[in-house]
C-alpha cells in the first residue's frame, strides 16, 4: 500500500519537470524574435540615414520662371474713314395725292393704272367727261363776242360825244358845270364798263379752257401707284383723293444716329462750305435684309441734317437719298421698297493716326496687352474712337509701333515674361488699308 503511493508521487514529480522546461524555452524564443525585429528596424533607419547623407543636393535653377508663349501682331497707326451706323425707314422723296380739280364722270383711264404699277411722267392717268366743259367754252366765247360787240358800239358813241363836246366849245358854251361833267359827256365811264365786260368775258373763256384741260389728269413724275380709288364710269369731284403716287427716281431715309456721332459728319452741320465746289454730303451704304442672313446693298448719299432731335433728345436725324431704289435699270437688283426698315452706314470724315486693334484683342476695361522691350507683358489703356465688325480704332499713349498680344492668358500679370515666335519679329507691322477698314459686314439685327 505504501509502495503504490510512493510510485504515484514520483510519477507526478516527473510530469512537472517537462512543463517547466517548455515554458522557459517559449520565453527565450519571444525575446530573440523581439531583438531581431528591433535590430532590423535599426538597420533600416541607419541605411536610410546613410543614403540621405550620401545623396548630392540638386543643382539650383538658373532661371526663376519660364517664358509664356504668346501670339502677337505688330500694329502701326493708320488714317481711316469713319463710319456712322444708324437705322431708318424708307420713304418716297416725292409723294403726291391726286384730287381732280373738276368734277364729272370718268370716261378713260390708263390701262396700267393699278396699285403697284409704274407710270411715267406725262402719262395720261385718267380723263373726266369733257363735254360739259367744251360747252362751257362755247358759252364763254359767245359772251366774249357779245362784250366785244358792245365795246365797239361804245367806242363809236364816244367818238360822237367827242365831236359834240368840241361843237359846244366852238359855240362858246364853257360853263363850270359843263367842265365838271366833261367825263360824263365824253362817256368815259361807259367805255370803262364795256372794257371791264370784255375782260371778264375773256377770263371766263380762259377758265373754261382751263377746266377742259383739267379733265385730263397727267402723271407729274415717274412713280408707282400706292393707292387707287377710281374706276371708269365712276363719278369724281375735287373733294375726293383718287390716287396716291410715289416718285420712283429717288427715295429718302430718315436715319437715326446717336448725337455724339455727328462729330464725324461735320459737313452736314457746318453749313455752306468755303469752297462752293466742295461736297457737302457723304457716301452711304444701305443694307436691306433679304432673308437667311443675307443683305442687299444700295448706294446713297447723306445730304441733310434735320434741325431737331428725336423726342427723347438722344438721337439726331440725318436724311439719306437713294437713286433708282426699285432697281428698274440695266442692272437688276432686289428692290428697296417703301416702308422697309434698313440699316445705314455713312462714310464720314477721315480720322488721322489711329491704331487698328482687332476686336478679339480688346480686353475687359478697354485695355490691350502689349509686349515691352524686355519681352514682358504690359497693359495699356486705350481710347476707343470708333469700331467696325473686325477692328476697334483707338488712340492712347503708345509708341509709333506696338507689339500686340492676341493670345488669351489665364493669369495676365504685369511684367510676365513672354516668348514671341521668331517669325513674328521679322514681319511687317499690321497696316489696315482704308478699303479694308471700311469693309461693311452687317452687325445690327443679326
């Protein structure tokens, strides 16, 4: 019994020894691993430090900033013809509303007397029944013959009276009473009456002849029929307007322009020029829209300045005339019709020494970008003088020739270093000829 207990105690002691050995081994292994990891980290840090210390510093750039490439144009001043733009409505320069001067039935009419038809100066428009007026002439002639006959008789009576008065003088009858009534004795009032009757009869005959002439209504000028209110067989009278005719040789446009633009139209308001042969008008282009963005051009002349402004006081009015506006000559063209709204460009006075700046190169605030002598960006303010669709003509404190930057810049700082293409430096300056400067490209109402 005692021996078995001893064996169990020995077995328990022998099992405790291996467990303690395994625990001691695991602790040592963990310490080794930690030491290994720390060593690797230290080795990495040391290696990184050695690499940084051995690496050479990069060379410093000899250029603080790089140049920005830009597109430029060289601009020189030019002399150009100013342009004044405005709008207006076409109207006939000559317009007549016809009322017959005599009344009666219409017996004849021009075969083409229709609205829109064209008549020539001297054409018979219509005829009123002349028979009543022919009879009036015969009556007036008869009255004249009667008055002439009575005048002849009175002249005979006056001769008799003169002989009788002479006889009384020879007989010594010379009283104050007789001398006072000498005019009556010689029948002078009677003669004056007969002369007046003859004159009145002649006037009635002339009036009857004139009325007969007025039965034929003649076209006063070349024109187109705008309105018609008569027919053959109808009755007309002087109280009725039967025709409205607009002259076709010349139309007129009252153009509204800003008052400030009159500075380019000095000949219109300076009155009579010192030289009578000097032109006082201006060549003008009339642009009539004919659809699909197309325009028909007509030539005209700005001739007169209306002596009052528009009611709001802001717009001046210039009268422009257009010859042969309907295009009825050897060169057919789209007609310029009455009532058409048109755009007008007047070639005004010449402007000296201005710079033609492309519109795309005008920056916000009415400034331009130029290249200085040091090839840096320079911003200059400009004074706009006038503009076309492609160019704005300006003045400013410029050199005789400027190098204009036409490119867009995201950060246009003053003094920015610029790179200019080599071929630009050898180009001639942009010199816009007068013909190019005044090329008309429609701008308004597109």
